[in-house]
């Protein structure tokens, strides 16, 4: 194998193009603004570039200059429009590895571009089937964690499977992406109402929320507040608005199904029952951890770490909540998982997101936000809706506090 060309031999334009491609990929793989900008600035400095990045959920502005030339002689600005990113732990880890190899001189820019391009191979039928299965398993597992009756669990799993198919259709038909959440919520609510009317009573809202759990923007809400606290005000505000819009679309789809059922006289029976023994919750937690490893597209070798992080976040928040109260449990879980992610990045030289993202996924307030909207709309009771939405705020505050103090407890040496 030939030795890579030293960075000193790479042209100014080639170094800029590498940083731009790196930034685009980090954005596409779900990196928050503060971590993306920090990573890009660090790599640009190693490539002897001055870079001023500005990132938001739907685009970036990157301004470059050559520190060896007079100010203004080499200024280059790129404005890049991008769709909102999605968490992809495998591609994030591979992109991070490639960047590290370039900075360390183990990989030339041409080889780095080739390896990054290899990540863009289209998904196989097997990977698509695994994603659909992931949606089904996640909905089933969340219903199990909540100890719902077996029929409720089966309905949530069937809805999750249907939603997974909708997501695959939206990837093939871009026009379907915009109404995806509303359509998915309408179908999931309709199936739930039909079963409750003609088969047996269900925990109606809880089954709907468990079905939609993967579409809920709890992670986006958390990232938005995290960006706001780190003074990335534009990105945080835009991400927060996007998350609220997603919740609104899910609520709209659900309400349409409820109104249609009322118009045709469908008498859905509602019950409040959590009859399952404790072992069902533990089995469902293991299943949920596996489902999130699939949905976050982790490398197979990282599945044990991702699953352990997801389960640990839930267990710490649960037992910490029993001892000190629910907000304290969420704070403690977020603190521990953030510090663990930073430690993993520091000592294993891999992205801390492999532990941090799945670790907080079962803490995020997406389900509480949707429940708040549904309560407000169904009961037409502002006080009940405000109480539910206040619970969302409490979860967000505890979660972001845990992220902040986790970074303070063990600072990250790496931005990812």
C-alpha cells in the first residue's frame, strides 16, 4: 500500500473540500450545532485552515481563509442547504475515524474522499427490513415497559410495523416526507380505535403514544434546549420549532382519527390497566435496547455498548426517581451517561455519541409532549393540558441539567 501524500502537498482547495464534506456528513448523521462546529474548527486547524462555521438544522455557512496569506486574499465562503440530519451511529463513527486518520497523516485526502463516498452505498433490502423491524420492536417494547395488557402490546407492535413501512415509502417518495407524521399518527390511532371498538377495550392514548414513540421528537427537543444553553441561539430556536411542528403533526393526525371515529359513531372502549408482572418490563427493556441499536444504525460490534447505554439510562432514571423523585432520576441518568460518553471518547478515541445518544433516548420528553397536546384537545381543559406540558418542561430541565453537569464532571476532549 502506498503512503498517503502529506497534508503539506494538498492544495488549499482540496483541504477546503475535505472540511466541507466532513461538515456535511456530520450534519447528516445528527450532530448538534455546538459539537459539529467544534469538530470542524479542530480539523480545519489541523489542516492549516482558518474556518468560521455556522450551523443550523437545515444548513451551514463555512468561511475559510489561509493563515499564511494576507487577510482577505484567500477568503472563501460556502453556503450549504441540507435536510435535517438523522442519527446514524455507524456512519458517524466511520466519518470520525476517517477524519482522525487524515489529521494523523495515515490517510491522504483522496483516499479519505473515497472512503467517505463508500459510506453512501444505497441500503440493501435487508437493512430496510431491519429498520421496519426496529420500528415494530420499539413500539412493542415501550408498550411492554409500560406493562400494558397483551392486546395493547400487540396493537402497538402492529402500528409500529405499519409506521416502519410508511417511513420506507417516504424515503422512496420524497413528497410523502412532509405529511409522514400526520399520516402515520392517523393510521395508528385509527387501528387503535377499531380494535378498541370491535375487539376489546384498550389504554387508548398510551397505545397510540407507544406506537408513535420513534417518531416523537424528544431527542430534537433535548438537543434544541442544549444548543440554546450553549449560546447557539439560532440553531436551538430552529430545532425547537421543528420539534414542536413534529408534535403538532402527530397530534393533528391523531385528532383527525378521533374526529372521524366520532362522526361515524365508532364507540371505542377505553380502560386504564397495567396488569403485567415485573418480568415483562425487564424483557421489554432488553427488546427496546436492541430496537434502538437497530434504529440508530449502530455497527454490529457496538450493539452491546448501545444496548447497555439505553438500558442504563432507563434503570438509573427509574431507581433514582424512586429514591429522590422523577426529575432527580432523569438528571442523574443524563449526568452519568454524558460523563460515560465523554470517557469513552477520551479513552477509546471513538465518538461519545455511541453511548450518549442511546443512553438518553428513553429519558427524552417526546411522549409527555404528545400526551399533553392530546389531553388539551380531547378534554378541552387548559389546566389539564398545562399540567401535562409542564411535565415536559420539568423533564427537559432535568435532562439538560444532567448534560451540562455531565460535561462539567468529565469534560470531553473530542467534540463528537
